[in-house]
């Protein structure tokens, strides 16, 4: 056990490609644990880094933020974990609780630091959480970014109540966790997707209403009608500048838009923000969440009987293909690199 295979970002024509390299295995230092990774899940953010769309200097760093595995050994002073424990890494390992600090941007795996797409990774003992009881490591690998983001948006910041309505854009990783959390909370969800097939699957997961944005490009009008011209209390806004106008048209008086994603790009909003004013609504910028959010979410998951939706699994040797599959956008829920395959 002296080598550690890992997928690194390698500079390629102004962007990056993934390259599988061998690194020496490092023993855990004081306060650290060594984890044998069992699975990694792919997020759109990994594509953003691969394509160099956010100009982040990820060259030479191990890719991907989300993974889970089993503790192999612990450094001196570690009390929280022992060999054999199953853990998932935190997106912001040093954001333990409370308000966000800009310093946390220096610690995100697969971005500022080495990520999870390796056979072995080191964590600080406070940089991970136990996986939910009864979940497999591959299931738990879906949680750190997509699920914690949906949780922070709806529950921590949104304070979602069972008598409220949630608008969810798309059927990707963040969206499907938001749908599952909303359904478990007893709230009503409206899912907007370009695919009728995906909308049927969303219904089977508890969507109250669905809107096909291919058939109905002005989906905000449909949302308005479906809510009896009241609008929705929460929006899971993963589209960004190209969809924010329709989200603003869909939101209720006093409603909350969780601004999460950039699927339509990083530019300025394409529509006026004035409806925010006329509706006394608010936009919450969401960037994943803290370790405390992750722990609260896992408690909720254990209290409610649902599992993550894993659309496709790839072998470790196929990890670059897993990112390509996410880019194709045909998935529903999560794509996972499962090392047990
Ligand atoms: N701020 C944060 O903390 C945070 C955390 C996680 C993700 N994000 C961001 O949130 C977004 C989603 O991430 P993800 O990992 O869940 O992505 P994903 O799994 O790749 O899901 C993307 C899905 O969104 C839908 N979609 C794509 N383009 C769209 C558009 N222009 N308008 C409406 N829907 C669109 C599609 O669903 P259909 O085929 O069903 O239409 C697509 O499959 C990304 O921009 C990501 O960077 C931000």
C-alpha cells in the first residue's frame, strides 16, 4: 500500500482534462485520518473546473469534492474516528457551523485543494461526518455538495414549512435532493424539466406538479396558474442569469429564491430584478453549507425513509467518462464513480 492512484486536472488548451496518476501514499499526521475512498459523485461544479469556466487554478490538483469511504488509520490525537468507520467528506472542511467566512474558499476539495477522486485521501478529523445509518458508501458519496446545498437552501436558510410550495428547476443532483427533502417535509413541489420522461420520474418521487419547459418555454406562467396566481414560497434556482427572471415571476409575495447555480452562465441577470421589490421577496445566495448543516441533514435522512437517486455508476478507471456523462445532461439525480465495480 505505497501508491495512491488519483485523477488530476491536467492543463489542456486553456482548459483541463483528467489524467490518472500515481502519487505516494501519505500517512495521517496529528489530528488527521486516512480514508480508503469507496465512491465519488460528480457535480456540475467539477465540469466548471474542468472547462476552466471560473478561472480557478486547479491544474495538478485531484478532482471532485464529493466522496465517502472507510477510515484506514488515524493520526495521533484523533478521538472522533477509528479504523473501520465509514465517513463522507465535507465540501468546506473548516466551515464547522455558524456564518460563512471567505477563508473557507481556500479549503474546498477539487477546487482550491486536492479533491476526492483518488484511492486514498487524508481528512482533518473534523472535516468529515459519519455516513447515514443504513446507507452504502456509494449512496453517501452523493451528499457533500448537492444534498447539503439543497438542505441549506430549503431548510437552514429557507426554513421550509409543510404548508409551503417549492419550485425546482431541472432534475439534476441538487434538484432531486431538493424534491426529496421537500416531499419528506410534506411541502408541495413543482418541478420544471426539459424532459417529459424525467418529469414522470419526478412525480414518482413526490412532485406535486410538473412543467415541461420544452413544451412550455414560458413555464413561469404555468407555475403562476398552478399556484392559483399566488406564486411559490421557495425557488431552487440553479439556472442563474437566464432563468432568474422567470423565477422572479414565479415567486410569491414574501417568497425566497435560493440562488444556487450557473447553468445558464456567469453573466448578469437577463431580466429586471424589480419584481423582488414589488413582491417583498428575497434572494439568498447559497454556497453549499457547513458541517453542522451536513449533520442535521443526515439526522433528517435517517428519520425519513428515502435513498439518493443514482442514475449511473462508473468504475474508478472510467472516472473521466463520468464527467462526460454529466456534461451530456441526460441524467436524473446523481452520477457516481463506484470503486467497488
Ligand atoms: N452554490 C452552490 O453551493 C452549488 C452547489 C451545487 C451546485 N451548484 C450549481 O447548481 C447547478 C446545478 O448543479 P448540479 O450538480 O445539480 O447539476 P446537474 O446534476 O448537472 O443538473 C443539471 C440539470 O439542470 C437542468 N438544466 C440545465 N440547464 C438548465 C437551464 N438553463 N435552465 C433550467 N434547468 C436547466 C437539466 O435538467 P432537465 O434535463 O431536467 O431539464 C440538467 O440535467 C450548477 O450550476 C452548479 O454549479 C451550486
